[in-house]
C-alpha cells in the first residue's frame, strides 16, 4: 500500500511542480491581486471599516443566512489546520521570509476575494423558499455563458475540498498527536476513524446544521487560539524586533528565492497563504452567495474581511508565537511538531496539549466548512438537488475519505491539496479578471448610494447588467 501511495505522490508532485512554476499560479495570484487592488483604489484599506459595519447587518428576510452567517461558513473553511500546521510548514520549509509572502498573498488577495464574492452575489440563484445559492460555477454559466466550464470547476471544487483539503485536515490532526506517549502505529487509523464518525454524524444531519455548528465553534476556536498566542508573544516581547527583522531579511533574499524557487520562502508563503485564506480560488463565493443582503458589495466586503481574519490575524499569531518561542524552525520539524515544540518551550507541558485540542477544533470546523461547498457544486452539476440516496452515499464516501487522510504520508497529503487548489486558481482567476468590471460597477453604485446617506440597495439595471438574474430586478 505504501508503494501505491509513493507512485501516486510522484505523479501528483510532477503535475503540481508545473502549476507552481513562477509564471503560473504565483503570477496569477499576485498579478490579479495587484490589478484589483489598484482598480478598486486599495479597497482593502479604504473600506476596511465599512466591512466591519456591514458584517453586523441582519438578513433582509427572517430565517435567511445573514452576512455574519455566510462569513462563519467561509471562515470555517479558511480557518483550519492550515493556520497552525500550514504556517509551521511554510516557515520550516521556506524560512522566516515565508511569513512575509503569506501576508502579501492575503493583502492582495483581499481585493480578489471582494471581486469573486460580489460576482457570486450578483449572479446567485433563488430557492423556492426565497433563500439563495451560487458561486463561481454560476457566474461562469450566466455571465460567460460557458456552462461546461462551470461543471469542470464544480468537479474540481469537490476534489479539492472533499478529497484534498479534508484528507489533509485529517492527516494534520493525527500528526498533532504523534508526540504523545500513547501514540502507536495504529493511532492514525483510530484517530481517522473517530474523526470520520463525528464528521458523518454532522453531515448526515443536513446542510442547515452546518451553519449552527460552525457558527458556535469558529469564534470560540479563533479567540482562544489568539489569546494563547498573544500570551507567548508578550512573554517573549524582547525577541519580537529580531523576529520581524529576520522575516523581512529572508523575504527579500532574492538570490536564494530565484535560485531554488520551488522551495523558496516566496513559494512556500504563497502556497500556504493560499491554502489558508483561499483568496481568488473561487471557494468562498459559494458561501457568499447564500447571504441575504440588500447589495452584493456588502458580502464582497465581508469576505474580504474573512481573508484578513484568517491570515493577518490567526496565521500571524501562529508565526509570531513560534518564532518568538526561541525554538528554531527545521525541515525535520515541519508541521505540528514545530508548533508543539515551540509551545512546550514557552508554556511547558500545557503547550502540546493545547495545540492538540486546537487542532481537533480547527480540523472539525474545516471538514464541515469544506463539505458545505461540495453540496452546492453537486446541485450545479445535476441542475437540481441530488436524490436523498445519492447524497447519503456521497456523505458516507466523504467520511471514508476523511478516515483515509489520517493514514497518508505528509508529502502525499500536502501535494494533493496543493495540486487541486492550483487547478482552481488557474480557472477562477482568468474568469474574475474578465468579469471584474461588473464588480467594480457594483462598487461604484454602492459608494454613490452611501455618499447620499442611503443604505444601498442594488438593482441590476443600475449598472447596465444585461444577463438575467434571479435577484436584483
């Protein structure tokens, strides 16, 4: 079985290596982020306060998903094991400078996240009960009139989240227990089985339960983790200036970066930044489309905020917590071991236990948030909600995949997730570059109404939208 995994990993690594060459995924992400940042006149900074305001708004119709509810669904997927293990892996493999490139990916990606989520709101579809759904596949079908592309993208999302990301979340969780004395050769299977059973119990309860579970766990998980990180950072405050100096020095060591780009701080920072915040990938728009708002731009601003919460807050907390602990990152310690060693050095035996508990919460909310996206994609592929029998089988298969993920090697788990997320980027980024003008027109309309003291309400005709939409008439 190990030989089979090695053969699969060789193929996955070869394809991923091509997609992550400097002129493909990195160029797509950074170029699109720069373009939308300048096109929107630095919306990430200019309207950051506005994004905090609109996230508090209630849905137009009681019972529908609020802006905050959609934020929690997307954040449940974004905020996960990548915020702990992903950051650790980036630092151990790429050095201190990887942190800087994670920040760059998030800051520029905030503009891309705004565009894709605003598009998802504009082209969302209506359920019989008045609620909404949508995502990139729908704006590919409606705005580009290319349903075939939407179907391909929907399939890739399912592969990315139900397979790549959920297997990786499961692997990362079990790896967090590897340092404990009770861990044995059967531990990956046992941990994977327990996680799969809990996952199945939740998803077999239906999609509406997902919002309740993630809404309760995500804020608690994030706040506790950041508080502990701050305790470690403040207790080693004398090391903070040196840490920032090494981050910036490593980030601009261009001979080292371009001499071995595949394993450089820039590449590791971009890979892990993308895995963590997902900006520009086309995942969060699936959640954004469910929000009941008066103007699409409101949800675009909320999803922009989600990127910042994920990377600039939680990922930075992990990075500074580890780098201020006094434990130097090494390739051998990549993943959960480096975080646990850092916290043990800073907080004693409490550290590894806290990380294991945090990983359990992060992994569980990640699994649920990831699965949420898959149901919407199945609806698009089949042009209807699949039968109850089909969905039951799909959910059971998804649970089995979670169990298998715990038994993978580290390289296969990460390489599979990297491959599928890269495929999402190379499809979604060109599409939002083509359709980005529509989001910019919506932004202009929103700002004009705000300048008049109104609570903005959107009508498709106000920006000259020609495509038929279920909402905004």
